[in-house]
C-alpha cells in the first residue's frame, strides 16, 4: 500500500516514505529523511534532514524531529537522529540530532513513549520501552536504560 500524503503537506521528493505511512496536512518532511512502514505523522509534524524513523511510529502535532543541536560548537555538520519501531511521540516533543564531538547521533530505541512537551537533546540514547511523562527534559549526552519511566517535569542534566 503506497504512502498517503495530504495535499497540504510538504514532503521532499527525495524523502523515503514507507508503505502505508500517512502524513497529515501542514507537515514538513525534508529530503534526507527515511520513514518506515505504517507510520502516522499527524498534522503539523516536522521531520528534518538526517532523521530515520522505524515502522509503526505515531508522531503527533507540533513535534519536531531532527532539529539542529543547541550547542555553541555545532557548526551545521550532518549528524543524525535514529528512531526505532513503534515509538510514540506526542504533541510538541523536540528531538535534536547528535554532534560530531558526541556520538554523532541521537537514538530512541523501539517501543518508547514520549508524552507532550518532552525534549531530547543531542547525543542522547533512550533504551527500549522507556516512558517519559509530560515535559521531561534531557540535556545532551544522556543515556536512559531499557524500561525506565521518568516522571513529569523532570530535568536531567548533561552527561548522565
């Protein structure tokens, strides 16, 4: 089944969109993006260059995946975000790419649930089946293990 892309979405023709994926109105998908099968990018979601999303992901409105790292040493290098299968990213979540002075990628593994307003900074790694309640904020270079639950409004400083 071919992807279903709303007429008012902006999807670069070089982006790779998996079978059965639906992309809602006013969403933006850049050129160097790969999105797996049967994903749902709801209206107003944004996926920036160098982002990869696995199968069956559910991306809610105003989420931004693959934004530039917020770091003074970042100079536009082509770093990445890798999101696994069955990941849910709720409203207004931001996930930034890695840095060349970190591991070069931000990784969110399979079956992760990120509730509204969470932020995942550059070079973070989130293990399988982790759950973040609303407004969890990760600074750069944070590693979260498998099956970890983080309570709402929690801030985690860099290099933890």
